[in-house]
C-alpha cells in the first residue's frame, strides 16, 4: 500500500497584485503621510511670514526712534506703553528688537546668497573638470574647513571697521564650503547620467555641458543650501555682535542687545535678555523648518515613494 504523500505549502514569495481597495488604501496612506510631512513646512512658512510682516510694518505703525534715550524710563517691565519693556537707558525694546531683526535678516539673506553663488561656482567647476583640478579645488576647501568658522570670521571682521558689510563678508567667506561640497557631489552624480554621455558623444564642450546640463540639475540643492545657510548666518552675526566685533554698539543688533543686557539679567531684570533671544531663536527655527520641508521634497527616497 502506498504511503500517503504529504506536501507543505511554501510561503508566497511574490506579492499579490493590489486590488482596487488595497490600492486605494495605500494611496490614501501616502497622501496622509505627505500631508503630515507638509504641516511643519506650512507652520514654518506662516511664522516666517509673520516675522517678515512684523519687520516691515512695525516701524511704519510705531513712528518712534529706536535710539531715543529716556533715562527716566530705564528698565521698565513690559506694559501697555512698552510691550517688551525698556532697556538700561530707557529705549523701547520692541522697536529695537524689530530693527535688530531687520539687520539680522538682511545680513543672513545677503551672506547666504553670496556664499551660495561662490560655493555653487566652485563645486560645479571642480565636479565638471575632474582630475587634478578637482583635487586642487577640494584641497583648498579642506584647508578652509580646517579653521573654525567663528575664528576665521573674527579674523575677517578684525581687518575692517565694525559694520554690516564686513560681517556679510566674514559669513560668506566661512560658509561657502559646505555648498561647494554638496554641489560637487551632485555634479559627479549627474556626470554618470545617459544624457551627459549623449552630450559628450555629440561633441559638446565641457563648458556647454556644465552650463546646459549640470548646472540646472544642481540648482535645487544649491537653493536648499542657501535657505539652510540663513539661520547659520543670523547666529554668526549675533555671535560677532555679542563679542563686540560685528555691528557698532549704538546700532540696533540682537547680539548687541543680548550683550548689553547681561548686567540687567544678574540684577533680576529678565526682559532685556528674553525678547532679543526670542527674536534670534524663532526666525531661525522657522527658516530651518521651511528648509527641512524643502529637503523632504527633494529627497530621492521620498520621490520614489510618491511615484510608486
């Protein structure tokens, strides 16, 4: 008598095709995750819009001089007349914070733009040329990277009188390095693409390939690097001003205000330090959140998930 044959069912190794219901649920899950991923970006954009409107409108709606000294009203706590209180010489802290934030945003935006242009040009040149030119350029980048940013920035501003443009120059000199590395890596990745090989086979020069094919591909990453650089530039300017090497002490600057309020904080007066510190932290967090949302949209892994 033949023995009964027993068979074991092997686990299915290939996924079953999605039915209409499963596909609908999967697409709904992707849409929900995309919505959740966009919420921090929307909140950051809203906060940044409020900050920009505050910087633009408050000086117009409150026609007071931020430099006006009133020794009879020094170190007043927040009130209806002075929502942020007054500083050690009776100046209105709200106006001074707004004017200080205006300077910080100006310095951060201009310095980030200059550093991004320089870093994009250097990184694209190194990646497009390759060979010994790439090695020389990257060794120069490594040389600058070996010096701490703040120390190099202090060296740059020490050669000039305190002002906005020396601070912008010091930030641009110390912050183009990361952009150059990012752009170079992106260019090296693009050089292996089929459309670049086709352009080379068609007889295009290296300059034409770099301008027509490589540079447009790195612009989104360069723009993201510029946005991420703005918070660093704001902190860098505040640090230099706090050390007395940035903007002149009489000019409204968030770093100068925090430095001048140290004695008041020890005496128990918290508002001259709190509000300038918040004006430094909140805009930088908003810009960083907006850049993080942009980075998520540029991520290759996320793009592949959304296109499945």
